[in-house]
């Protein structure tokens, strides 16, 4: 019987020192069995093999165990105290179920149970793969080094596969449930599979320099990514717009959208309240969404976008007079914060409500509104601002909405007075 875990073997006669080669946190393979050639007789031994000592150290088990310490066995921790030699074998980071089974077998061997009833192993030197520390990081930067026949280690937390000419995300990568950082930059990926959203630990996703034309709304709706994803690099792709659901990724701290073909930013970008670093340089943005003013950033880069010259005196009037019953109901739902979902309303109405506009007076409007663009100094939303153009500007046009002629007239009066 075998168990993989981390082991520290401590002498009780020299409590300040672990036995040579078996320091704290050393990954080991524990075996319970007989030495080769003694399958029919001889004592049962506990053998501890490490990377530095693959031959292993053996400890007699029968009537040689003073005590078991199992208070934290559910956490994968336990200690076996031996009489001779006077050492404590301290186990940690073990699978709790496997650890319980292993300790049960050791206890039976100590009590002298018929060895034929015990799951014993032949005690042989450990393989390197049995005792080497689990691989948590792998960096591949050429197609020549990309593994075609071997699987990726399931222990990986950081995987980079760049410059490998990948046309799609490898399905083997989607099985790496411990991944925290996934770097697929400098490839030819055109689409992301929805299964990326199943990587429950994923904190950083780098897709710089690929052939993406869109970013899936299903990925944004993944509850795991909404909680875990903090860094997203979509720069240097071919994305023209991001889905409505994008702003559900509310854990984002750093977002890079440079060098795409974006003609607009997500309508509810202000919902990304944890966002601190944002760049969307060299896109095709004519203006910023009204929700942009809700952001609170450390660094902002919007250089090289063809921002339009704002003109509050030329409004885009979409008012419907009288206001329709649907508009009234929608406004009331938003203004009074009435709960709604697809179980209560048709899904297309829910989608419309999700992108309701907010008037300067604070009330909502849906399809009946007046729209203008005004100038906003980007220092209002960011501590550090990269210049918008080569002229030294830090201002950009932002959309404003009004729910009625009265609201627009009040704004216009204030605007004319301040510029008169």
C-alpha cells in the first residue's frame, strides 16, 4: 500500500533536527510492505522515499508504534510516533481518504494482524515521478516544444503556450482545474470555447496577438469567471464589440483591449467597480459610454482613437410623445428597483431593461430619450491618464442621455451659461 504526501521525519532525541534529507515540506512516497524476496515471511515495514533518497528509509511497524496523532486527518495531516528509532513521521498535504486508509493499514500491521489480509506492497526504490514535486508552471514558446503525445501535468497553475501557431484552445488545457494563469498569446486562435469558463481558479487570461473577432457572452456569464478572473488581455485581436454580458466579469482589475477594431465599449462598463488599470488604445472609438464616468481607475490609456468632436447643441432626439405604455412600465421597473428575470418577463424585455439608459436627473429611460455627447476630462475617472492624442489632450467625448425635453432644457441652460 502506498501514499503520496509531504513528510518530515523528526527525531525525538534531537527535536531541533529532522533526519538528513527529510526536511519539512519534502514530497515523499510512503509504502507499507515487505522488502523484495520476503513475500512469504519477515516483518512489515514503513518505507519513506524522497527525491534525495529514492532508496528510502525503513521502519519496523509491528509492535513498534507508540501513538497515532490523527486530529487533523480530514485536512490531510497525521503523525505516526515510532518507538525504535524514537522518531515522529509527520505527514501533510495528503488526500484525506487515502490517508485514512493508509493509517488503518499501518494500525493493523502494528497490531500483528494476519499479513495476508493487509494490502502490502513490495518495498522498492521510488520512481522519480513518485517523489518529484508536482509541476505548477510550464512555459512553451515554440511549436517545436509543444507536447503532442503527452498530457499536461494536472498540477499546473501557470501555463504559457505562446508562438505555437495554435488555431484553437487545446482541449487538454481545459481539464487543468488548478490553472490560475493561462497565457495563450501570439497564436492564431479565432474563438474561445465555453469550457474556459469551467476553469474555476483562473485569475489571469492572456490572449494578446490572436485572431479573435468576438468574446463569448457565455464566458462572461460563467459564475466561476465572474468571481475569479482579475486580469484579461484581449489586445491585438480583431474584436469590434464586446457582449452585453461582458460587464458581469466584476472581478476584473486589469483589462487590456488595445489594437482591436472596437467601435464602442460595453454599455454598462461602470459596473466593473474593481477595475483599476484599463487600456483601449488604437481602436475606433468615436465616444465613451455614459457609464464610463462611474469608473475609478489608477491608469487609463485611450490613445489613438478617432474621438468625435462633441456638440451638445446638436442632440439626437429619439423621444416618443406620448411615452408608450411599454416605456412607462420599463422606467418604473428600473426606477423603483422592481426585481425581474426571464421567468417573469420575456427574455428580450429583460435584455432591454439590462441596458436601460440613465438620465442626468437619475431616472431611467429605454427607447425614448435625447442623446448628446459632451467633453469629459479623463482625470475625473483615473489618477494617471495617457494622452488621448499627440496634442497633449486628456479629454474625450462621452454620451449623455435625457429622459425628457425638460431635462435636456435644464442641461442646455447650464451649458450656455457656463460657456457664455
